[in-house]
C-alpha cells in the first residue's frame, strides 16, 4: 500500500490501520515528488492520497497518475480528507479516483473501501476527457442498495461495451490535435473493445473494420500532421457502423 500524506501523524495512523487489517507492505510519501518516485518504482495494491496539503494536490496527482505511462497507472486510488465537500468529492471522482474516505474513519470504513476496490472491480474507461474506473460506481464502499440504472439490468455486456467504445472513439478522433498522446492510447483501447464486441456479436463487418483500425494503430507511434488525416479516414469508416447509423450489418455465419 502507498500512503501519500504530508502529515506524518495521519500517515502513521493509516499505516498502522492497514497493517492491522492486512499483512501488507506500506510505503509513505510525504511529498508529491516522493510519491512520483515511488509510483515509478513500486506496484502498490492501493494508493491512499490526501486531498490537499503543503505541496500536494491529491486530485491533480491522481489525474497525472491516470495519464502517465507508469505500470501502476490503473491502481485503485482512495482519496482521504477531513474536509470533504461535494465539490472535492466530484473532483476526486473525475480525476480517476476509485473511492473517497472521510476522516475521522473507523476500521470498518477503511475495510469497506478496500473491499470495494478489491472485490468489486469496475470497468476501466480510457477516454480523452476522462481516464479511470467507471464513475457510476464511485465510492461504492458506501452504497449497499440495489442498482437502479436501466443499463445495469437490461443491457448486455457486449452491447454496453459497443456503445461506450463508439462514443469514446468519436471523441478521441476529435482530440487528435489537442491531446494526441491520450487520443492515440484511447483509440487503441476502443479498437480492441470494438473487435471483441464484434466477435461476441458475430458481426463480420464490424470485426473487419475494427481489425483494420487495430492494424493501422499498431504502426502508429505518435499522431502527426502527416498521418492524422489517414487515421481519421480509418476511424471514420468504423464510426459508420455505430448503432443508429444506416449502414447495414452482416452477421457471421456459424462455423
């Protein structure tokens, strides 16, 4: 576990609580710089980051981690603070945090957050405007009721993946000039998701178009003015197959 907190007393208290719950190794980073060094060199099971403190912005650090090339960029992040507000909770969620833990907390509160990130994994969203776990399940450690969204019960996993991938792919294609690195990473993930969904749905045309995008993206290291137009064309052909478009679908024949 990695604890990022400028306050030594608070960091020690959380470290002791974690060791009482699990037989785990705990790293403590009192500064943003130390946190970055550790995030590049260790693979924590979870990261606890203080919302704010001297020289630390927990929200911005979370956002930086999600958009980084660190091996642990998808690690569960739990933001902690004694001054929780609606604005800070939303900011943490939109930066890519998994959970929000208010101080003072009990061992039960801490355990709920850890169980939420360990036992209830959430789909990863690799978009341009947002990178992190599905925000619909944010702070699920505090929620024990039934799911109320229509999509939670009526939409198949393949259909949900298809709809989200098309939506993100479109926004990523529009962000190639503004945020080329994240746009490229996002498009790669969406191409993979669309191909997997196409195979599951036995959609030959979609699988072929998604495969073409996968093939093209494997050859692209960075988005440049020279390749952006060609990439847009390949993406455009795939977007024509999005639900609601008039293009006909061709079903795969059973082997």
